[in-house]
C-alpha cells in the first residue's frame, strides 16, 4: 500500500479545471432569475467566442450524443439520403443514429486508424449528388485520427448538403474555422477540451441548418433547437438547465479565453506530438500514424501484450485512469489523452509510468527513453518560441 | 502560453487530499452542537491513533509555531535552563522561543544539513544535569535532515528533563514511537503529512509534561493546554475551533488510517530515496546526505547556479511550486517534498521538469537520467514487495 493519486487522464471525461469545479459550489441559485440569465448568456457568448463563429450556439442538457441526435431530429426528414464518413466507433454512431431516425445513409468506411479523404467524399457526391448531408467526426476519439474537415468542406460546398460535424473531441484540439469553411453543425461536449464534468452538449448551427428545420418532419420535443434559440435570446433555456455545469462552464470559458483558444489547440497538439515521439522512441506503433489528431493518441500494445493489462496496471500501480481501445480495438491499443486541461507534468508522469508497466510485463525498455523524447519535444518547442513569449535557451 | 497546472509541491503547505478539501463544504455547522462534538472527538481519537500514542493529544487553532509556543508557555517557568538542539532554521526557532519566554537555553548547533547526535546531548547533560528540557526537530524542514530522536530520547531518560519535539514535518515521514521512546511533547501541523490546509496545530502530551504545568509560571490564556484537555473530554474546544479544517482533518485521518500510518511513512521515505537517487544520477549534491529524512530532500544547485532560478523556472515553465532554501541556504538549495499526499506521478514530473530546467540554465543533462533513477527505485521496491502485496515482476 502506498499513495496513488487517482488521476483522470482519459479523452473524456478529462481532468477538471479546479476553478470550474469550485464554481459549482454556487449552484444554490434558481434558473429563472436575472442572476442565472447572466450566467446563461455569458456561457452562450463564451461558446461562440471560443468556437470562433458568428453562428448561434445552443446548449443542451445531455451528453454529446444528445446533440448528435438533436442535429438529426431537427434538420432532416424520414427517407432522406445522407452520407456518413466513418473510421471508428463514433463514426459508427452516425450510421446508427441516421438509420435509427429513418434516414438512408450511404457509408464511406475506413478501417480504425484511417481517415476519410476529400477525394472519397467527392467521388460519393459524383455518384449521387442528392445527399442532404454529410456526417463525420472532426477527431475520431476511438482511434485518435483526425479527418480533413477543411478539405471535405470544400467538396460539400458544391452541393446542397449540410456538413454535420461531431467535434466533441475536435473542438480545442484542431483548428475548425466554422464560418470560413462553412461548417453547418459543429457539436461539442462539456467533458472534453472544456475541462468540466459530463452533462452539457452544445452545437453551432448555420443559417442553412436553421432553414432546414422549417421542413424537417422528424418528431422532437426535448431537443427542439428552435425553441432553445427563441428562449436563449432572453438568457433562458427551454427546460430546466444543469445549473452546476453551466456555472462550471462559465468559469472554464473564462480560463480558455485567458489562455486563448489557439493556445489550447497548440497545447493539445504539442502534447500529442510529444506522445508520438515517446511511443516511437519506445519502439511502439501508432494506430493513426498517418493522420494523427491532437485530442488523443492511440498506441498499439506490443505484440503479444493485451492493452487491457496496460490500462489495469496504470490504475493498480499508479492510480492513473487511461483509456483502453473501444470496439474492435479493445485489447489492441491504449490511449493517451491531450484534450483540455493536460500539461507536460501529466505527460511526463504518464510516460514514466508506461515505461515501468511495459517493463513489468516483459517488454524491453531502457528507463527514461520515452520521457527523454517528450523532454526533447518540449525543448524544441521552447526554442521555437511556441511556448515562451521570450526566447528561451534550452 | 500553454497549460501549466499549478501544482503545490512544497514541504508545507503540501498537496491537498481531495476528499479532505470536499469535506470542508460541510462547514455550515455550529461548533457547540452534538454533530460537531462527534467530529471533534473523532479528530482527537484519530490523531492519537495515527500518532500511535496513549498520551492526550490537544488541537489548537494556529500554525505549528503556535504549538511550539504553547509547549513553552505551559510547561516551563522563567529562568529555567533548557537545551536546544539546532541544525537549521526551525532549530533556531526553538532558540528564539525559549529566549523569548525567559528560559535560559544552552544551544548545541550543527551546520545546516547536519544533525545533532545523542553523544552531543549526553555530553551537554554531563556538563549540566539540570536541564529542564531538550528541544529539537524530528525533521529539520529547512534542510531535510532527520535527528536521531530515539537515540537522544535514551540519553534524556536518565535525567528529569522533558523531551519536546517539533515533529511538524517528522510525523508521517519517520517512525516516532512516542510512548516507547518516552517523547513528552510531539508537535504536528495540519498542512504537512496530514494533507490539509494550514491552520491547525496539535501536540501529544505525556503525564510528565502535564505534571510540569502545575508549577509553570509563564502567563498563558489562549494556549492553556489544561483548559483544552478539560473541554476535550466533552468533544469541545476552549475557544471557537476552525470548523472547516477539523472537517478536513477528520476526512484526512480516515484516509491515513485506511492507508496505514506505517505505509504513509514508507511512502515518504521511498520517494525521498528515489529523489536522492535522481539527484545523484544527475551529478547533484545533497545537503543532508549523511542524515537524510523522509519529509523533504534538499538538493544543492550546481556550482554557479542560483537555486532561486530553479525555483522560478519550475513555476514559470511548469506551474510547479517547489521550495527554495531558507535562511542562509536561500539561493543555495532547492527542496523536493515527499510528506503527505505525494506519489510517484508527482516525482516523475518533478524530476523530468528539473532536468529541463537544469539544461535550460546551462548544466549538462542527459534527458531521462534522473527519471530513470526514480524508475529504478520504484522497480526495486516493487521487487522487494515494499509496494505490492503480491510479488510483482519488474
């Protein structure tokens, strides 16, 4: 028995921002009051600002999947043909959701670790120009891969199709120029780069998407986005909001604005780069080496080693909670997260612990090798002034 | 600008136990109620249990220095001759306190980094058998050195002298057998191995010490220990207690009892051993290499480098708050703490960060060297089953 701090280091829920957690203590507040309306408006404005869009942003009490469902319920009609791009467990969720609500999805599927290309989307539209929408992930959380959202957006803008993006782990980990690229619906969740507990989903909605809602024929009530928009003008939610989470979100958005959304993205990408360097230095394969994202890095367990062992050992030896593979990748990979409130201190510890775990399970490791790779990425970045405003000699 | 988590890694205040912090939310409670009396009794019993003594333990609202003052005010009379053992800033505090209250201290002084030996104490008593007390630190926080409390106790028991021990950073980092060794007053503070914020001090008091209070002639009111003892029987404090801190302490004592006080001590000593190994691997000198304690490790800055630079760089580059030298050691040493809620994850990050900081300031470092030394200590300890109940192959 020794001290093992429980460290939540998964790609969602992510580590909590202390000041956001503390803000939840102010939850002794009624939601139909001027005090709370101020909070609600501040959150909506803060989300628009951090998402860097002029589109409306709507907040829902629910997980990210709630906003995925809301996008389908509000903007589509039964029987419409849509294109789903999938390369992992969350891509598969779009397939299940679109089918579940009576849409007719055509699916472009890439293997886990891959990414759908703009050329594939273009070919699909050439074969059928009538797709009413394209559904995709910005970052596929199950593999860490990033899709080329900008490239695919360019293709889609030639057609009358909505571009609906699950950016639940994409926001805050990669550039997403919603207005410039014409991204119609961009979905986020509270427990990702926004550093607070699960329970809030949000989505930005373009004028094109709002217009679709006028003719959509799918039944909806709780997730009626137009109703939410109407209420939001007055700082109100349609239904009882999750007060504690909104207070937390307000605090987190302040932190993110102070840090700068661009810096939040750079931070995640730098930690991702350092993680890839560590994995390579340790002789481990990356699952999504060709299209790595900044949210999470999926690393293949050494041949013959079940990745579940690695995940368990992180918890049992060090109290660190990291993610296993999902779906068909369970036992094959483990995932080191970077999105939101992660820093080099977290990564140094994770990599040092990983080295011990690998060695303990029979994989040859020269202690310190992976950590040194992370240190070198830090040092190069510091030299390149990515990190420090003043030149720093490292 | 990038994410730097503020990590409090000093030898006091130490990192906070989350469940203790959360318990403070229950502070909406009056201290003269049965509910609170239960908490107060539970804390007093918990302190006796973790301090492993049958002596009374008294809690004061104050810092550790308050309990040092209380020991002097309650047990001594103006003009009495006492022996002070000092090898650092906190030893010097005993000199100042005893003088301040009109006692006549003889001082055995060792340089910073050293420790007073039982032989020196024996020699002092041979020269003057009339000392009414010996004052010492168990662990000298300013240098990380540990005094040989057991050895010195053996000497003192031949005389009619109280043994008064500032164990503020000694408790939870080294064995202190209060009853077996005959330690008359043992002083602790909340913000050390007890993992909660500053504001509570406590002391165990032997029958010999209680007896002294009957004749002591120093004025006292707020720190009247006999008054506190009388009230404590009913679960009450003499004056308004620090409710939030007592709730936190109650939660922390539960954690420590679950972990086991012996394991808490082993944890600190193991981290201290690993830190010494890392410093040595990096070619750095230890200040108290001959008598290292488990509370904190003082490492000398490389020749020509001001340790203040290292401390500042920890904060500026990584958000980590570590301790500089105190008194004459300022600028000479920096201190890596281990007492209380510290784990290997903390140490991996601190050592990786230290390596970068040293390199950035011109000291040659092979990245990963210090971390590997820590990993090796972990691996050896795991092999030796110090850490795991089951044999673990590392």
